[in-house]
C-alpha cells in the first residue's frame, strides 16, 4: 500500500497555470441563435401586417355588402397602382436602354477615331528585319484587336453599371 508521492515540479506547474489569468474566448455559438436577421424581421412584419389587415376586415362590424364593396374598391385601386408602376418601370427601362445604346455608339466611334489616329505609319527604310522580329503588319493587327476588345469590355461594363 505504497502511494506514490506527487512530483514537486508537476504540482508547481499546475498551480502556476491555475493562478495565471486566462484568455477570454468568445462563445459565438451560444449567441448565434439569438441574432435576428433584418431580412427575417422585414418578412415577419409584412406577413403580420397582411394577416392583421385581413383579420381587421373580416372582423369589422360592417355588413357583408359594405365589406365586399370595400374589398372590391381596394382591389381595383391596387390593380391600377400596379399597372402604373409596371408602365413606369417599362418606360424607364426603354429610356435606359436607349441611353446605353447612344453612349456605346459614341464610345465605339471615339475608339475608332483614336485607333485610326494612333495607327503607326509604316515606313520602309530599306533595311531587312532580323530573325525573330515581328513584322509591322502583325503589330498593327494586334493593336486593332486590343482596341476592339477594350471597346467591348467598356460597353459590357457600362451595361452592368446600368443594370445595377
């Protein structure tokens, strides 16, 4: 029945560790369920408003004829408002698409004029090119292709900007 005595160094390390201040570790998993998402709140408010309005209409102390006529009038008003909004959205979409088309044609014309202005003139000085050198014709074709790519990218960027 011999019990082993504890090692002095181990006991000292355990006491030292327990006496030192511990770092705070946030426990986000505990609080994660309590967070209310703004989207969920808005959806809940809309659903609650609709249910409350329906209950108010159905439980109102009006006779059935008055209630039905009120609901019919509100439905017609809602239909008219939605038609107006859809017409306005359609008009704005047409206007924006025309504006984009005009701006893109202006941009294409501007790039074409810049491209023709910046095209290097080819001079034949009578010297022979070294091996591995690119002929000047290849250089102008590559710069033309780069300019066309830049125009296409600018038009796509502008279209995305208008969509957003």
